C-alpha cells in the first residue's frame, strides 16, 4: 500500500502517548474504517511531534507493519511504494532514490532525524539500510535545508526507529529464489535471518537487533562469463541502551554494518583467469544522546562518530577507502500558548532552534602499488538554524532560517516559509499547504577528489576539485480532501500536488567524449550545470472499504538544463496502482501493486531505445497463524520485466532495471 498524508497508524511510539482518529489509507493493514482508529504522529515536518493531519509541512508516511510486509531486509523494496518516488539500481548493484526530479545525491536520508553517512559515495545505497526495527518512515518532498542542512534539495526520508521500551523477542527467517536465474557456483537459495530482543539490566533498557542477508545474485546468460547481479552477504547489528536519569533520558547506540559482494565480469585475453569486481565494506557507528522532553525545557543533544572502511574494485586494481565522520548537534524547543487550538479565539506558537558541528575525512590508496590517491582530505562545518511556527485553529504559518560556515566553501544560508489552511468542514477536511524555500548542497569529498574506477564494468567517473556548491529555490503546494460516501460505507481521499525548482550549479555527471574515445570506456566527470529547472505534479486518489482498498497515483516530472536539454536518468511519467485486501478469517493481508515508468531521456551516446516504457508488478501476502506465528509469501517482478542485455550489442538504450522474477517465503515467531 502506498504512503500518503492521510494514512498509517503509529506503531511503537508509546512515549508520546497520543491517540486520535486515523485518517484513511491502507485498511488492508489496519482495522476497519468503521472502528475508532489512531492518527499518526510525525516529527519530520517541524522537528517536533505533530499529528499528521496538523503538520504545516506536507509529510508522507509508511508504517512499520507495511514495511515488514514489503521488505526483504532492506529499504530498497519499501520506498518503491511511495507515490512520486523513483527507485533506481546502480551499476554497483545498489539502489538509489529520486524525488521530484532530484537524484539520490540531493535526497537526504535520516535515521531518527540524523543523517546517514554514504558508505559508497555521495549517494546513499538503500540496500545498505536495514528495514528491521522501524516504527515508520516519513518523507518530505521539496527543499528542506533550513531544518536539515546540506543535500536536502529534493527532500528528506526520515527513518523512525521503534521507541517501545518493552521490546519482545522475535525470530524470523526468509528464503527466496530467482526463477531460472541462479548461476553456477552460487547457492540455490537466498536467505535472510533476523533476531530481535530486549531486556532491563541494572536499570538500563537494552535492545539488540541482528540481521543476516545472503543473496545468490543471478545471471541472464550462463554461457557468458559476465554475471548480471552480484552474489552478496550483509550483516546488520544494532545495539541500544537507554535510561531515565532524573528528568533526562540518556541513550547509547552502536550500529555495525558489513557487506561483501562479488561479480565475475570478464576473462583476461588469452588467459583463463576471470576478472571480477568485488566490494568489502565495514562500518561502525556510535551515538550518545541526552534528551529532556519535559514541557518547558524540551532540549536534546547528540554526539556521533562513524568509521567506514571499503575495499572495492576489479581484480588487480583494488582501492582501499577510509571515511571518518564526527559531529555533535543540539536542539531546543520553546512553546507558547495553545499548540493545539480548539476554537478560533485560541492560538499558540512554537520555536525550534539548533546547531551542528561537523567534520569528515577521506583517505584512499591502491594496495597493489601503495600509491596514495587521496591523502587525508577533510572538511568541517558549523551550522545553526531557527524556525518559528504560528498556530491557529484553521491555519498555521511557518518561517525558518539556516546558516552554515564551511571550511572549504564559506558561508551558505537558506530561508523557508510554509503555510497550511484548513478550508473544509469537520466531516470533509480540505487542507491546502504551500511552501517556498531555499536549499543548498556542498560538494562532498568524493565528488571533488575520488576516482570511481569501474573500468571492469565499462565506465569511470572522475572527481573535480573545482566544483561549486549547489543551490535551489523551490515552490511546493498541495490540496488534499477526504470524505465518506454511502453513509460511511466507503472513505475517499484525493490529493493534487505541484512543485517547481530552479537550481544553480547543480552537480551532474557529464560525459567526456574525448577521454571515452581514447580509453574505450564510458568516462564521465562531475561538473556544475549553470542553471536547471525542475517541475512537475502528482495526483493521488484512494477508495477504502471495510476490507479492501485501491489507490492510484500519477506523477509527472520534467527537468531541463540551461540549454533546454532534459537531464538524464529521470522518467517523465510514473504511475503506481495498488489493490489491498484483508481477510478476517483466516487473518490474511494481501497487496498487489504495479509501477509504470515511461519517457526517460535517451543518452546521446546511444543510437536508439529498445523500449520507452515498462511496468513492474509485485505481490505480497502475510498470514497470521497464531498470535506468535506468522507466514509471508511474495512474488517480485511477477512478469519478469528486465533489461535486455542484447541491446548493448546494437548500442540501444534500455531503461528497465537489471531485475528478475523472485519467489519469497518467510516465517516469523514472536516469543
């Protein structure tokens, strides 16, 4: 089921202890629309807890139950449900996200409102983020640099973890197979094992989450050496402990991530030795926070350290990269008057202010000859922000400002104003939201200094030390309405949203024809595009009955540079359709959904295109046998729609992903 501003009840957010009516979307995973329901609480729009329907900033939400039903261990499959969000598979077998025409470098990924470090470059790989122990995911589309800093030009995806202190012990196992795609030497089945537990020890609330993923990969043609999708192993270990000390909540978190992937790519001419691409990643993350949520004080601070080591490349040309990140941030909230006015005579306000100190460092060398490619390059920044929210019964107004002093690029500022007007009646709420804001992004160290040498995969991307920071001014607006039909027999929701952005110095990879001709590889270089315009609109609707619902979403996006040429890698049209059904006896939830994409620009290096549009269909079903035991079955890519590798031989473009039909079966037991 798709995420929407009007849906998804809150799981495991007990510390807020706030219950109201749930607006519609997704009855297939909730109780009947005729029963009293719970409205979602969100924190991403204003950095403070607010009811979803009362957020002055438009927020999409997908809840924990849906995440567990759709996920195969990571976020790659889950985010594909969100209207207007495009998921792409990278050449390194990872998954990236696009929102409102901005690519993954311009979409900020957060966990509990803190940024995720990019393990493999300037784009966060969704396949390296565990989908375990998540309460909900919140999505803000459009410029969000005022509250979240650099990189939030296209929006923010905030992963909210479970805060429930009474963590139960659970064990789940999932087995899957790519149909007619496994290759020689690999295991016949992919496996995912998850274990969660928690306990109170010496007054501290301890939680442990472990997830192991082994994926066989797949190959379209067993007669060739090159393998299409890599075999990989992933390990996620998350540990947290917290305790209430007087009025303070102290928390320590440790996260460990390990990934190894390997893929055969070719044979050395005149030899039998196979050239392969491999990637070995180890990452450690430590967080310590203090939080005082009590009214009248309401402040928090967090300290973070991340160490990331990666060895990747082709046979005989491996590179070892070390990334370290250290930062400390704090936030204070002041509330005045009534922040939830019940009458037109009441009003209130809320002020949020915060600061951030950040430093990261990058080293890279080649073990084969010991040559140093990047020697202790580092950058640091100091940031501060403030936002004020004027709150009335039928309107809210929001204004915010952020300033950043960067060690390499000087001072950057961003300003944003937003508003929400309630134009409808209590039985038929109509919400109009408008936001105008600035955003910026400072080039990261990899874009400036790193050499992405994937010549084994047929391409290279070169860093550019002369890159300039990116800036954008964005306008977002949405109008949503919700009502009941046939004496509350069905609920209907409709939303229309539009966006327009003008960017300067947008960082993009530009094909270098001269170097490509000299080397025989597809060589690109990071460069600034002087001016870019990105615009589009979304239309979403849903009808909900007692046991089933359907939703349809259409998104149009276009983007052009200063030469009026479309930017590559962005589909102009996208449609998503889902049908959801809930059986009471037996307890079964089922989802069938399809994603259609069309009209992606054909790169100039190709002679034509094999197809210009395609549709991916997926099905997922869960069955609760008892209160403790549940089963899950899924079919990914039901009609086996995937890239035609023969297109490369005739130099034709194929926008379809490297994908395969996959059968998945899982079992979960909660002790």
